[in-house]
C-alpha cells in the first residue's frame, strides 16, 4: 500500500487508469483503488469506437477534444505496446451511417457538409453503392454516409494496458471498496475503505463511473446517471460487415477476432447491469431489419454495462466544489474510451497545477454544477 501518495485514483476503468497513468508519467506517486477488477465494467465491454463524428456535443464542443483523443490514442497504442507488450488493436475503420428513407438521407447530406467543412473525409453513397460495399444489407435503404475518420481499439485490452503501463511507471494498484473520505482541517487527504483501512494522499480523484452518481454517507454525489447499454457478439462466418454500419441506435460491425458485434441499447435501469431478454430482442429486431441474413448467426456473448452520463452529456472534470483536495474524472457518457486520454491529461494537469497544454474547458469543468448538486 502506498500511504501518503501524491494522489489516489478511485476507479479502475479507462478514465481512472488514464488519470493515474498521466499523473505517474509526470512524476507523481499514485495509488489506484478498484473494488472489483480492472476493466470489469463499461470500460471492459464498450465497443471501443473512436468516432469523432457522432454523439452528444458533435458537431459542437466535443469535436476538437474527440479529434485530440484520436491523435493521443495513436501515440498511446505504440507507447503501451512498448511498455506493456499489450496490443490494444488500434485500427482505422470505415463506418457507414445508413439512411432508411429520404428524410434520413437529407440528414446524412447535412452531416456530410459539416464533416467536409471540418476537413474530415466522408462520401455519400446511394443504396446501390452501399450494397456494393456490404451486400448483406438487403433491408430498406436510401443510402449511406461513408466516413474515413474513424478508428477503434479493443477497450478491454486498452484499459488493461493503461493500468499495466501505470504500474510499470511506478504506480501501485490495490483492491478496495472506497466508502468514505479522510479530511484534515477540512481538506480531503485520503480515502477510507470498507475494510476499515485508510489510504492517504494529497489529492483524491473519483473516477468511479456511474456509481459516483449514487453518492453515499461518506462520498459526495457527482451528478452522473447510469445509462445501461447492451451488445451481442455473433458468430456469422464470411466477410460481411468489415465496414461498420449503423442506423439509428443499431450497428453491426466485425471485430478483428471475426465476431460480429450487434448493438446496442440505451436504458435507464438504475444500477441493474444484467443482460436482458428485452434488449436481446430489441437489438436483433433492429439489425435483422437491416440484414435479414443475420438470422442464421449464433449468439456467442451478450454483455450489459452502464455508461456514466451527466445532465448535459459533457464530462465532469476537475476540482469538486466544496471539497478541497477532491477531483472528479467522470461523465464521459458514450465516449469514455475515445476521450479517456484527453480526460486523463486534463485532470492530471488540474491536480498538479500545470495544464501541460490541456486545460479543462468551461463546458467540462465540475464547477459548472452548483455546490448543492455536487456536494
Ligand atoms: C454498450 C456500450 C458501448 C460503448 N461504446 C463505446 C465506444 O464505442 N466508444 C467510447 O468511447 N465509449 C463507449 N462506451 C462508453 C464507455 O464505455 C464509458 O464512457 C467508459 O467506459 C467510462 O469509463 P469510466 O472509467 O468512467 O467508468 P467505468 O468503466 O464504469 O469504471 C469505473 C470503475 O470504478 C469502480 N468503482 C466504482 N465505485 C467504486 C468505489 N466506491 N471504490 C472503488 N472502486 C469503485 C468500478 O468498479 C469501475 O471499475 C460504451 C458504453 C457502453 C455501455
């Protein structure tokens, strides 16, 4: 156990691991505490898409950070391979957003316009063009937007590699359920574990994903909610879906191991993270409408986990108002794998008082929530 660390990071998901690695690289002594195991929640089961063109805040305030996230991932993949020998399987992917009708096609045209304005490579295809690329898409289609700005990683290997690199750089990680904060003269100076142990540190980072929203007697409430998401992994021999195709909330994509991932769902189900029959039906109904041939696929795995989502869909980063010494690294929503290196740098900079070129922007700053909401 590393008592009196410069910082304690609570949470061994992609976000906590990124903060811990970044702090350690900058010379801080860091203890990471995870109550289950590394990458055992959303960070280990996420699709792993590094998609700068879709989701909340895009086009908008997230875009520049998403692009920065991709360039950091490209450097990190090499660094992590060097220091840990773990290949995070970073690769570029061609994504095709589909339109089922003329209205949908007009939306794709708008998306194409802003993507080209931003200098991103994209191209609009009619339904024939889409089927030329993905012949199994025999459902109704008006066309598709082919995007060449997308990458992906294996999110489980990525999170494991971050922690391995953190340990390699001198950080230490232990198992523990953090149930309270230790304070000296009103300042947060450590955490209390369910076992009764205390771990001391000059700063404490709560990177506890959706559970930060639950708060507890001993831990402040960070305003995030769990948003449940489920994914099916299918065995479907052949070469279909080497392009990731998506329509509305559904997508189909083949991963490097040959399995085809079909997703996903978005549900307010509290902290219930069990795979459900209803999600299995909803996902299969969505993807079969696009590609009826998937009816013959074998379901190999069905996963469910919880995204940490803030009220305005933006990350919650930096000093927690009203709790000197306490920092938040949370609220990544559907983009936590993509944004984790950016969030790691921003929070490490806030703790060490040196932004290193990555200051926390106002729209991500934990201070935007009132003391009442965050305390
Ligand atoms: C279906 C699905 C698909 C997704 N696809 C993508 C994608 O393609 N691209 C992308 O960028 N993002 C994606 N995401 C989002 C991404 O998974 C999350 O944003 C990200 O994993 C959040 O990371 P985190 O470290 O904040 O939280 P988590 O991964 O939940 O980690 C938090 C950790 O804190 C620990 N913890 C909590 N409380 C305590 C405590 N009191 N003491 C000790 N430890 C504690 C937990 O055990 C957990 O391990 C997806 C999410 C889902 C659900």
